[in-house]
């Protein structure tokens, strides 16, 4: 990882007939919030994304740690969506399956007991993925890290991952890099060059794969990264996306 300098959005190239675009949601297309239920695309953002998808002949996907049902409520169903870090994918126009794979009851109850013992800690259930948010109590970080790492080690097929004021318990196969590589094997992505845009730890997996496949990553915000470019915040991401649409208007 490195500490890539901030890039001007105009200095990051994208070719409509060459690139494929993979976009994280929270912290990339929408600013992070204390309450994840309040996160939404900015005004007009849905139309910008739909125009971009058309320009790229459909080679655009929103790839998020959110459950696919939750992501589909916040973004246009005409777009390709990958939820649960790529565990579930909805094709353009496809509704999310009403039922999701569930995390085991024992694991859920153990996580809830840990969270309940700490003030300002919130559990978010995302199908097979469980997230514990501690933005309102940063001092709980080390306790939560140790506890959730221990839970993951005791649970076959699960891992813990530390993000921005969040720790997740998720299936080992829930990996944005794995999902990106799989999608690049099939139309409309095959033969294109991937660009991954994200802000958090889980996005770094996909940035590494994008680089391996000849593309690059764009890091949003601070922190070490595998990305070649860095945008300061979500507002710069949207300036970049709108500039691509305007260029082809």
C-alpha cells in the first residue's frame, strides 16, 4: 500500500469504449453517516449513473457491502448491483430476491451480546454479513476488534474485517476482488479495463484485482491504498462522473 497524492478529477482518464466501472456506495457515492439508514445518492445522482451505464454499454456496477435488498432500495434497479461484497448480484432490471442467506443464530446472538455490553455500538444485519458500528463510541474499537476476531476464528468459513468505524463478520467468499474478477469474465465487462472506486478496506481487495487486470483503483479520502489515484471526497467523485457524462453529451 502507499499514500497516493490527491488527483484532480480531470487528470483521471476513462474511455467509454474501453473501461469498466466498479463503484462502491457508502463513502464513495454517498458520504458516510452515523446512521447507515440515512445514506442516499445525491440529487440527480441516479440519472448520472444511468447515463454512465449507457455510455459504457452496461459495464458499470455498484458493488457494496450492503445487503443487495438494501442497496436496491437506494439505487436504480436499471443498474447492475452487487451486494454483500459481491455475494449477490442483480442484473439491470432484476429485483433482489426477497430472501437472503442468513447468518447463523449463534453467531448473531454472540455479536449482539458483545455490542450490548458497550455504549454507542450498533449492530447492522446484512443477510450473511453482520456489521458493528462504533462511530458514536470510538473508544470501543480495540475491545470490538479482539472480540470479533475471536468470534470469526471460532466460526468456520467466516472472517472479520476492520473498516471505517465498523467491523464486519462476513463469509470468507464475500470479497469485492473475487466479485470483480468474476464479472470481468463475462459480457459486458469482458475485454474491458476495470476501474474500482472506493473508500474503505473492502474496496482495496477489488483495487488490487483491477490493477492485476491492467486497470487501476481510485481511493476516496485518506489512508494507505493500492490505488493509483485519490479523490478527496464524494463530491470530487461526482464531479468526475458528471464530467464523463458531459464529455459525451
